[in-house]
C-alpha cells in the first residue's frame, strides 16, 4: 500500500474528528445554556424527553455529548432515571443526523464554510459571533476531512491486497466486533458510520456487512457515557447503563433479523436510496435506530429496573452538616462543561443553607447559652470555610474549560456569592463569640432586648430565604420583597440601636449587655446586606429598573464588609 494513501487517510480522519469537535463544542458554547434549559424543562415524561433527545442530539451532532450531559443531570439530581431514559432513547435517533449530512456530498462547498469560519474566528470580536464562526469552521473542516478520506479510499480500491482484505470480511459477528472496538476507540458512532459510508461508496465494503458493522457502532458509542459515569454516583452509572442496555438489546434483535434476511433488507434500503451505497448506509443507520426505539420504548421502565439489579445499593447520603464533603461537584462526580455551573449553583445553595442554619443556631445559643450549640457553630463554620475554598477552586478550574457563553458570564457573580455566604457564616461565628462572652461574664439580656433580636432575626431569615431562592432558581418573583425587606431591616437596626441607647440612659441594662446587643444587631443587618448581594447577583443592567437594582446593589456591597 502506498504510504501517501495512508497519510491522506490519517489526515482526512484527523480533520474529520477535529471538525466534529469544533462543531459540537461551538454549539455547546454558543447555545449550551439554552439547550440545557430546554433539556431540563421538557423532560417531565419519557415521550417528551425522547423528542428533546432527538432534537438536542441532532443540533449538537453528538449522542455522546448528550448522554454525558444526561448522566451529569442524573448525578446532580436534576433529572430522574425515568426522565433520562426518554432523552437517551431520543439521542440514539438524533445521532444519525450526522451520517445523513455526510451522505449528501457537500465537500465541494466545504471551502466556503472553511473561509467563512476562519474569517469569523480571526477578525470578529463579538464572542457569540466567534462561537458561531467555530461551528461554521468545524462544518467546513469536517467536510474537508471527508474529501481527504474519500480521495484516499479511491486509491485503496486500486490495491488488490486491500480489496481482498475487505472482501474477506464476511463474518457478521466479527463485523459487529470491529464496529464496537473502532467506535469505542474513536468514541463517536457518527465518525465510524461516516467512514463505513465512504468505504461503501468506494466499493470497499459490501452493504450487507456494513449493516452488521453499524450494529457494533451502536454498542461502541456507549463508551463515552460509561467512562463519564465511573466517577459519579450510582444513579449516574445506572443512566449510562440504560444507554448500554438499550444498544445491546437493540443490536441483538437486529443481529438475528439481519442473519435471517439481510439481503432483502439491503435491497429495500438500496431502492429507497436511489442505488447510492452511501445513502443506503445512512438510511440504514437511521432506520435501525428508529425501529430500535419503537421496539424498546414500551419496555423503558423495565430497563431502569434492570439497572438497579446490575448496579445495586444506594450512595452514602451527604447531608447539609456532613463535614468537608462536596455533594454536587469535585473529583467524585461527573464533570460536563454544559452542566458544571448548574452543579456549582446547587453546591452553593447547599452552602447557603448551612450558613443560614448556623446563624439561627448561634442566635439560639446567644439566648440559651447552650455550650453544645456554641461548639457546633464553630464546627460548622469550619465546614463552611472548606466549602468556600473548594467551590472557589472549582470555579477557577471550570473557568478554564469550554463553558457555554451564558455560563461564562455568570462565573464572576458566583465568586461573589460564595464570598457573601462565607461572610454570613462569619457573622454566625461572631454571634457565637458573643454567646460565649455572655456566658463567661454572666451578662444578662432584658426581655425586651431578646424580643427585639428575635424580631430582627425573623426578618433576616426571610430575606436570606428569598435571596437564595432568587439566586438558585433565577426567580425574580421576590425582587420587590427583598428590596422592601432590606430597607425595613436597615430601619429596624437604627430603631433597635436607639432603643438600646434609651435603655442605657434609663439604667435598664448594663454597658456589657449593651455592647453585645449592639454587635449582634449590627451583624444581623450586615447579613441582610450579604443576602441582598446574593439576590442581585443574577440581575443584568438591561433597563431602568435593573439600573436601579444595580445602583442599590453597589451601595449595599460597599456596606457589606
């Protein structure tokens, strides 16, 4: 075999793989956040999930990317296994779009896409346009790679040794095995089927044997999701297992169908494809996937149950108080750029609940002087500090990956939110310090002082609850409530400080008690400031109303130190 033919094949394959990667990543970066929102919203049942899986995978041109995203959703609790099943089945159909595109020979116009993509990436400053340019560039590179591979294969069919080698591939089982191994290595069934398509076009592979190789490709395509799930929880492993089981059962069914009647089936598909071998391979790929989904969709519930037998048991529960453990992010969970920010937000929400709970524990200890509560406040504060450092480091790490554009915009705000929550934790610790000083010195609070602090704490709890909900779910429903509460808490703090002074002048409390009271009330007002910062972290200055919010946010940030 001529070495130049091999080099052309290798170069063409390299361009094809690079083009696929550019396209897929470009689409995820340009529209990943919107696609993720659609995936979350429309997967309430398996049928709609399947439709979303088809469309989603057809857009990003990668069933592997879709299934890995689904695995990470299941891992973080955003999607159940039953919801994931529909999306995974749909992804298996959506992935056939690539081979359909390849079957239409677009190599002649590939240079136009290539030039357009290069010009956009090199000379346009707008990030969104750049990402779209990457998609167009990827499309052009992909078809340039196809042209290179096709030209090299045209040379291969002139070599009798190569023709005889492929002609000797007559074993259906060996064909399935080859498809499985090659796709597992390449980690893309779209690429493998495209290569089969080109070889069929050049007459290097007979159509009947192509059918069996396609079946192997289906199994090999599960490798990416399976690898991604290894670091995840049991449900993430089960989601990857659903993908694998679907393709194994689908392959077994069609393996025996093809053994019984592959020639008539090929004849039918060839007729529908106008006698074009490449179109026949693409149509076979699509038809196999659609029929597999139709056959197995009614049994998707059984597939889920089977995964519980294969992957038994439950994960160790990680609660809010578990020390020095990350629940949604880190090395022990599935990482996917498209869902990374969603998972960080869930971890931050967990941290916020811990800080809020600790503040209430500290306030309770201030009144009851319970030593156990005081000690637990300090212990939990160490855990909050651990989460602060871990989440911050994780944000630095993911900021260097190919995140969707919308998610990249939010990274800066997330750093600030983590810092604000950590400061709320610090204020809880300050209250615990006050409780300890009060216990050691025998300082007494009046009934009025206790009642006033309780009233202010109720207001602070409410603004923290509204703010965390607004941040975690991008829910602006409470914006007005938060702004009104924040003003009310400021006013309450001024009122309580004055009442404290009045009590001192009437000799109704001691200076020591007055100092503790003043510190606690001031700290609660600062907690309100940090809560307001958390709420406003999701807002953008895109109008007069938001300008007002931004101005108020900046004012509050200056005070929340």
